[in-house]
């Protein structure tokens, strides 16, 4: 999201930026994206009356902060093949919104502009700051985690952790879900790209042992909860938390918390707020590195480099 100053310890994104569009071309496409949302009954007709916009780059993804007569919007667009990513993002955000527990950047529309070979998502634009009421952020995440699925672990569709698709077929066994639908596919992807992580067998064996008999409630998760995916709206006296860029599924709440401790730990007030409502299981400290391993492997797959060494080191630290 724009207007967020990220923390110094966040993960780097090793991407090359696509060239910016010319202003006239960008204006036409923005109007078309907003028009599609208007036709779908999600925006007022005045939404297409542009007042101003600014263009940003995130690798191959073009992003626009848009001001219209109907308000402010944030638009992300990429190649047409990316449509399923935006559909999944919209589904995750809507699921989180439905809990009425924590604010998100509300999705207003997603779709495809066929003649431009583009897919897009239109989001509510919320000005964000890095810091705010971390205690409330912890409490509100705990409240969101109280929303569970009767179908077990998984999600209604494939979601994406970064660029990586996640197998969300419903499963009633957490250990089996995490091994066969998270860790094993990640190891397989790495092997298919010629990267072999030392200790793979140890990791899977340890995971089986550590999760044996662990059957947590299938809670609604953000799924990619690092410091770059949370901000605080500064418009109120006490800045309220806002989540975005989710990779949701229903699973163990500890996976979200483990991620908050991986790429720069959240402030202590966050954990105090969380635990004021939800007491953590005594086994969390042991399982935390296992849940962090999934994200390290994903980064090794997406970016390579030091993440390969970090993954191997994490495997050796599994108890």
C-alpha cells in the first residue's frame, strides 16, 4: 500500500520494476477499471471522474493512488494471467471484513481488461502510518482468530503467499494439512527449480513429530502477517490498525503469530494485546520455528540467496 513507511527490519523484495505508463494511457485505463466497478454496482458513477492520481511500481505490478469526486482509491494491476491472484486477494479481504473485528483495505472490484491484457483490483485507499495502537492491533487480531470454519483447515479457493499458490483443499487433520499442503509442496517447488534444501527429510520428520496430536481450532488467518502488511490510519486520535495483502486460510493461529516474529518482531504491545484476549498454548515456542520455516522456504523459492541458508539453519534449529 502507498503512504506506509516500512520498518527497518522487513524482508526485502528483489524485483525489477516495469516502466511507468504515460499519463494519458494510465488515465484511460484507470477510468475503465473504475467504470467496471460502477457497472457492477460497487461504486458511484462519480467515481470515474478523476481529479488526480499517482503511479507506483512494485516489480511488474503497477499501482495507482487515485483521487476522484467520489473519494480515494488504490488500484493494483498486472498481466491478465494474474487475475486469479486478485480474485483470491478480494476473497480473503472480504472474509476478513465479514468478521467485523479488524479494519482492512476493502476490495471494491477486481477483473480483467481484455484488450489491454491486464487484470486489476480496486481497493479502498486508506492513508497509513507505520506505528499506532499496537495493543488494539493484537486484540483485534485475536478477535478475528475467534472466527473458525466448520469445514476444517483450508479455504474456498487457492490463495497466494506472494507469488506462490497455496493448496487450500479442505482437510480435517492439521498435521496432515501443514505437511502435505504447505511444507511438502514448498520443498517440491524448490527441487523443481534446482534448489535442494539440506535437511528436508529432517524437517518433515520433525514436523510430523511436533504436530502429532496438535489439533488447533481452524481459525481465519491473515496468512502473510509481517510488518509490511499492517499499517495504522492516523486520522483518529488513537490510530487504528489496518490489514492488507492477505494470504488467508483457516488454520492454526500460531502460524500468524510466528510470522509476526520472523521479519522484525512486532512491538511488545501487540503481543500484550493479543494475549489479553487469547492465551497461547504452551507448545507455541517449540512450534514457532516450524511455522516460520514455511515462509523462509517460500522466500528461498522466490528470491534464493541468503534465504536458502536461513532455511537450512532453521531446519537445524527444529527441536
